[in-house]
């Protein structure tokens, strides 16, 4: 299980430095690995991070419906992970999404 988490964390790191369209593919790859791992605080934190970064990439590409969907999942995982850093990131994104709403 730790190997899956480590692989997903590497992919998440790589996705940070790529264009949004390419990042989406990498983030989905990381999510697939994480879905295969047993639920844990660490896994949930990484799932949250992947979904929240997916929000940012989708938003940059103008895919607001996909960004909203990813946000709901990411926010939920951020809450269950109990990782403060990830929860703060989710709250920041929530504020950004609310301020850029219709």
C-alpha cells in the first residue's frame, strides 16, 4: 500500500509543473492509484490534494462543471483526512470558487 501512496505522491508532484491539460491526465492517474489503496488519513489527504489540484486545472481550462464536481470530492476528502494543510487549501479554493461564481 505504501508503494501506491508513494507513486501517487510522485505523480502529484510532477503534475504541479505541467500545463493544465497534461496535469489533468497525471492527476487522474494519481487518483486511480489512490483508489486502489486502503482508506487511511494519508490516502485521503493525497486524494484531496489530487482532486483540489484537478479543480485548479479544470478551472484554468474553463471546465467549470468539472471543477465543481472535483471540488466536492476534494473538499470531502480534505475533511476526512484531518490534515490541516489540505483542509486550508480546500477552504481557500472554496472561497475562490464562491467569488468567481455566476
